C-alpha cells in the first residue's frame, strides 16, 4: 500500500514538469485520421438476425425440454389431469378390491402357483394398455378405457371360475379328513 501513495506523492510534486510538455498538433491530427479511416461495423451479436436466431433457439430448447419431461412421465397424463372419467376410476377401484379379495381366497384354497403367474400376464397386458394411453391420438381414450374395463372384468370372471372349481375339491378333502 505504500508504493501507490509514494507514486501519487511523486506525481503531485512533479506535476508542473508533466504539464509543461504538450504534444505537437500534427500528432493529434495523425491519430484522428487513423481512427476515422475505419468504418463502423455492426457487431454481429447486436444485430436483429442474431437476436431472432437466439430467440428461436431458446424456444426450441424450452419446447424440447418440456416435451422430453412430458414424454418421460411414469403415469399417463390422462390420470394426472383428470381426463379419465370418474366412472372409470370408480370402476377400477371396485374391481381392484374385488380382485384382491379373490386372490386372498385363492391363497386360502392353496391354488397352484401357475395360476398366479397366468394372472400376472393379464396384469402386464393391462399395464401395457395404461401405457398406451400416452401414445394414442386425442379422442381415442375411450377405446382404451373400455378395454381396461373388459380386462378387469375378465380377470374377475377367471378368478370366480377358479374359485368355484377349487372349492368342491377342498370340501371333499375336508370331508375325508373328518
């Protein structure tokens, strides 16, 4: 910090010696000629073309990002924004409850594991239908929702038939045990 103070002190003491010497007028004329010979150029980043390209690129990036985020959602946008009809969601809840009760009954009846693996195939196909809701054109949602309803109903019907066939066998085994 001492050196700048010493420099300032030196300049102030010798100020008169600095102010005495004035450059020749011709020097200033030469400098101004050299400066004025160049035409002013428009800086490329200040031009309207660059601004419009930058705005377009920005919109493209924002649109691409939003599209990517919407496309990679795990759940269907129909479920998220409430486009799935209330009757279908009610039907789905009732069906799931019924299916879970019937699966519990099957486990009590000691059903074969192959039955459960077959039922999982139905679940996978219904999951594919739910995923298909993301890719279908607008207005086609009802078709998939109807197929999902049929899938739930089919699974319930299959479970009922399996339970009906397994119940007499377990009753006969219980009677033999008595």
